[in-house]
C-alpha cells in the first residue's frame, strides 16, 4: 500500500498570503496525484489531478507541482473561502487508492 | 449535469444490518468506477473500494475487505454499500464518488453529499 504523508498538519496564514502544502508518497507514484479541498459539512471537491492540471472551474491561484514522491499544492494568494482542509491522493497503484492525512489551512 | 444522490442519514444499533445507496445521473453509469469513501468523525478520507457498474467488478481496500459489500444495479444507475452486522466503529460519513482512472491522472471527480451512519446502543 502506498502511504501518502502530508505536511504540515496545520497551516496558519492570513488572507492574501501564499500557502504551500506538501505531500510525500512512500514510493514513486509518477504524476498520479490529485488534490481535494474539503470545507466543514461539505463533500470534498477536486482541485488538481495529474499533479498539476486544474479541474474545471478551479481558480488559477491554485497550482500543483511535483512528480515521483514529492508533490506541492500552492495557493498563491489566500482568499477567505480557501480556509479548509486539503487532501492529496494517489492513483498510481490501486487498490487501495490512498489519501494523505490532510492539511488544515486556518486563519 | 453529473449528480450522485445519496440516501439519508441512518441511526442503527450494533449488530444490525444496513444498506446505503448512491443514485447516479447525468453520465454513462456503466463507463466509470464508483468509489465509497469513509470519513470517521473528525478524521480524514479513506477509500473503502471501487466498483465498476458495467460488470460489478469490485476492488476492496484491504482494510475493508470482508467488512462491507459493494454492489451496483445498472438498470437503475445505483450503487450500494452494505453491512451485515454494524459496530460502533462504523460510525462515519460515507461518500460515494465517481472515480476516473485517467492515464494522465486518476481522480474522484464528482462526489455525493455523504450519508451519515451512526451506530449506538
């Protein structure tokens, strides 16, 4: 099973700041990583797939990068609606499809 | 418009059985995998497994194999998750999601709103 490890677990930031979230895979997953945003009481929402492709309707301030075992989600300028929990997920080797433990971005 | 509509919240006692549903619309149901994802209270996301509705090919995550059963009825474009004997540790929100194993990046691209299952004596 591929283990996805996210850091930090909590990220405190202010609106307008840049946020950088990390995700590490226990073995190479090539570029088969997706990122999701989850707000309280809501289902997760797909942000990024293929490590760097934004999903439909996702603002350009969200960007993804990386390959192999190291991946990054960057929010270039935090908006109030971006405070949420973010998860990475690998699909290179499944089952099982695995998620990271999440990063909570808080004010 | 792609939609995954899940059944309502359930309150059950330990030892009881349960089946929850996920009704799909707006796309070719038999062309995409459906996944079930568990979120325990205050915790992260865990993929329990996936099912391909066209032939009901099912792939369970090892942690969930033998504890739940996934099924699908393509005639009514619905997927199901069932338990034969619930325990308190099954208390969670269960999401269904469409999984697209795209070679350029597999992803859960559409999600249901979740079904809360509460198990308590």
